[in-house]
């Protein structure tokens, strides 16, 4: 299994529940640019998914496409694989 670095571990620690980028930046004590880059890497590795609020059902739904230049438009959630990687450390 992939060995998480400290920033990846801290981000996944926040994402047991759906959280907006602002909350992640509050909880993870690294510069925003690093957190955003690592978050993109975790999405690419399928350890995190981007989520959008669906007004019709009043719940979050998984966004299969996200705008990496507009990360604040989404909330994020760790996937099963991400949680397994996090818990194996």
C-alpha cells in the first residue's frame, strides 16, 4: 500500500466527513498552496473525491469532474481506499 506523507495524512484525517476547502485549510497547518496541490494529488490517486451540494435532494453528490482551478467550489471526502491508507499508518 502507498505510504502517505505527513500532509496527505493530515488532509485525510479531516476528510472522514464531507468538508469544504476552507475547513481543510483551517485544520491542516500547511500553506494553502501546498494543501491544494496535495489535495489534487489525493484526488488523482482516488483517495479523495470532490463533492457538490445538490439542492434537489439536499445532500452532497460525487462530482466525477472537478475544476482544479476552482477548488473552493467543492467539498471533499476521503474514499474507502483513502481511509484504508490513512488507517494503515
